[in-house]
C-alpha cells in the first residue's frame, strides 16, 4: 500500500470515529434546539425579557391535563381542570397526587405544552416537574405550579394546555428495573 | 462459479486455492464479490420467505395463519434482512467485482480487510436470525426500531439485535473504506475522476455516505443498549430523555441510507442503457453532479419521515422544501436516461428490460415520494399502505431490479457463459407483472386509510389485499426461476466473447470472459 492510500485510510478512519461521537453530540444539540424553540416543554426557567404589564393583560384559558405513564399506580389529577388567567400576571395551580400503593415510591412528572408556539411565552417560576417527588405508602400531596404568560404572546393563542405525564422512577437507577421490572 | 475460474488458473502467476479454504481465506476481489452476491441472494430468499408469511396472513381479513406477535417479528426481520442483508451486500458484491476492473486496478486496496468485512456478515445475520428461536421471540418493533418499543417494551432478544447491527455496521464501514481507498488511489494512469465509469462514481459517493451515517446508526443502537442495560435515559422520558430524539438520530442515519440503496443502482442503469442504446450516455457530467447533490441533500431531509411528531411549522416547511428539491437532480437523471435512449438503436435483452422498467417504476416511486413530502398530505398518508407502496416501488423495482439487471449484464463476464435469453426475459416479465400487481393496489388501500404494520384490517380493504398477495406469490416464485437461471449459467452455456455486448465499453470488457483470476496486474492505458 502506498503512502497516499495510507493517508486516505487515515482520514476515513478519523471520519468514522468522528461520526460516531457526533451521534452522541446530537443528544445535547437536540436539547439546545428544543430549548431555543421551546419544544417538548423544555422551557427556559429565567424571567429575563418577560413583560409583566398586568393591567393590559388579556384573558387566557388554561387546561391542565394529567397522564399516568404505563403501570404508574399513583392517583394524579389537576385540582382544577380549567382556569382563566390573564397574561402578564402570576397564576398558581395545584395537582393532587396520592401514592395508593403499600410501597414508598419516587416519581417524576414530564411537562408538555400545546400549542408548542405558546412555549416561548410561558415561564414557570415553580413547578413540581422541576424535581423528583417522593411519597410514602398512602401519602398524598398537593403539588404546586406557579407560572406566567408573557403579555406579548400572539393574539391567536387563546387556549393553552399544560400537560404532565407522571413516571415511576423508584427503581430507576437500579439495574433490575432497567431490565424488565420497568415494563 | 468455481469451475469457471479454475479453468483459467494458469493465466497468471497463481490461481485460486482449492476447496472450502479458498472461500474462507480468499483476498481476491472477484472471489469476495462472488461471496457477497451469493450471500445477499440467500438473504433475499430468506427475507422473501418472510414477506410471503406476511402476505399470506394478509390474504384475507382476520387472523388465519400466524399469531400477531409472530407477524410483528416477520415484519421486523423482513425489513432488516432486505435492507442490510440483501440490497446492501449485493451492491458491495458488485462493487468488489467491478470497481477494480473498471478503474484498471489489480485488486481492492485492502484485500484482507475485504475478507474480514465479508465474513462478518454471516455472523451478524446468524445472530439476528437465531433470535427467532429465543425466549420472547425475535425483535418485533419494526425495522425502524423506534424507542421505547425497542427499549422499554422490547423482547430480551433486542440485545442480540443490537450486537448484530453493530457487526453489520462494522462490515459496511470497512467495505466502504476499501472502496474509497481503491478508487482514490488505484485508478489506472490517465483515468481522471471525470473519466471514471458512472458505477464507480456512484459507489464512491455511496461509500462516503456509508462512512458518514453507519457510525450514527452504531451510536443509536449503543444508546439503546445503555438505556436497556446501564440505566441511562437517552430515550426514556422518565429520566429526562426523549423518544423523539431516537427518531431524529435514526432518520439522520436512515435517510442517507435510503440513497445508499439507490445510488449504485443509478450507476448500473446508466451503463446498461448506454450499452443497449448503442449510444454514448447523455450528460455524463450532469449525472455525476446530480448524484453528488442528491447525496448532500440527503443529510438535510431526515425529518420528513416524522412530520407528525409535532415540529414547529418552520421546520416542517424547511424539510418539505428540501425534500422536494431532491426531485430536481433525480429528474435530471431520468431525463438523461431517456435522452440516451432517444434515437438509439435499442435492443431489448434482459438487462435492458430490467433497466427500462427501473426507470419507469422508480419514477413512479419517486412521484409518490413527492406526494408524501407535502406536509398536509403526509398527515393523511403517514403510516398507511401508501407509504408501504412508495418505498417498495423504489426498493423492489428500483434497487432490486437494478441488481438483477446487473447480474444479467455482467454474468457473462463473471462466468464466461451467456445466460439463457428466453428464460431471462420470462423471469423479467413474471417479476415485472408480479411487482406491479403486488404494490400498485397498495397505493389505493393506503389512500383509503389502511394503516401499515397490522396483521389484520377492515373488510373494505379485502379485495385489493387479495390481489396484492397473489402478486407477491407470483413475484416470489419467479425468483426461484432467477436462481435456476443463474445456476444454469454458472454450469455452462454459450461461450461469451470478451466484449459480450455489441455496445459495451469500459475496461472490464477489454479482458477475456470469464475474467481471469488476476486482471490488470500491470495498469492498462486509458485514453
């Protein structure tokens, strides 16, 4: 094999390894992309640039939706299904959860917003979805979410659905669950 | 083919070794090409048998023959085996046989790597097929293996599936490295890039695509493996991951993969149409530029496979327009083929029949692809039989027909014998009718709303499904005829001249038929 063939071989091998690592780089890139575009409920938690003119705020209907991931036995539902809010003004809502099993369990709620272009105008100051939730057997709780919609939100958006899916992550770091129990 | 090659072993300094070890240890590009082609043909028959199970179950509404769980396994393995086991190795086999002869090189640049990349394949597919006999059955999540179906809800055999994808990916990557190093460094003096035969060009571009995306596929299955066994959450929403991320990574691999399966076909068909039209190919350089632009565009259209996951409007519009843009270079190629035939003195031997029907039927598949690229229309067509009809039109009378055309076109060069022209034409017509009867009605039942991937369907789809199944069995049976024709040609037949076809040009036609075991030990002169 001559030298130029060796050179070709070398840069092709670099390309192969480069692309393999690029596939892993796609994971953070995807997160960044979702955050910039506000997709998948990956909203920014900063209040920067938000417009608070509560006097000029307009009416907005918020629907709260709760889902249980498959085989998640907890009771999980919004205290109010529909709420009237004003843009540019803080609002509070709560979700009721109850661990109705006889085992202590940990859960995580994953948020989503529809329509997705409402996302960039929504800021959550406090949300149970920011952290894991632990409940002892039979324990119940009211989980808060405190949010505000920017008053610059386009007029075309009058209804926003805030949806949460609750997952059982009790055994999450446990290898056994990762295998089969998690089904 | 051994008998044929052995009869020439005194032509050069040494011939092939005897017996089984010849095939195990060979580093000869012709031997390895033969191995690849036979392997892909075996996989074609196995994947085809699975397609017959699927079509037999769909012959009538209701569950007749197999359990739904087994149906899902057949569906998954049929897709995986046809894509990775039949179409891709067949093209690699053709590249092995033809690229060195077409560029005037004595062999591939890395002969031992070549041996390794072939011999990985039987192991990869042995592992994949063995999962059929495991507890919980074979993979059942479709060839696109979307998470979490392929992670949280997968059968235990998914780990074997991941391992086999890793091995077949390694094989493809090594094969492509070999092709690129050969083409870039071993061309005969005087053969500039823009003088290379189009099949060589098509494979150079394909090999770059493979090197760019096979590692991404390896990354995707590695992430699956870590999610399943090591507690990570790349695709698990509970742990902060996202299943949609899987689809993005998969299709970032998957769309270039689609062109990996069609670009070599473009090269093959260009040669055949040129030969049997007895004219020089119309628009050589535009053909090269068209393939290059198709390859580059293939990296920016992946999300058209997932319009319905909930993307921002701007992204949907971008992917729609980028997808539609691909129709331009593809159209250039189709017009060039037609212009090559225009006023040519055409004869209709079997390779030409397959090549012409490639142009017509691939164009139909291309047009249904254009329909699918329209975002609002795709919301209607998504995951229906219209999609099934579309990708089978570009893969069966597209890629597979081009492979068959290539076999008929070059088999006289490989074996020294002419195939039986009458039987070849019979094979063509049976396949042509079979493929259209199978897949054309699927456009209609898809538009009428029949979803893909289900073992059962609503009654109003019964008639066309019955027709489709009849066509599938006709197509399947005619491939047995193909096997017979190939075997008969290997054993004997009318002796072929070196040029074989009156209009054939190119270095591979300058050596005798069958091609000696070693060709171009000294580089030929190219003018």
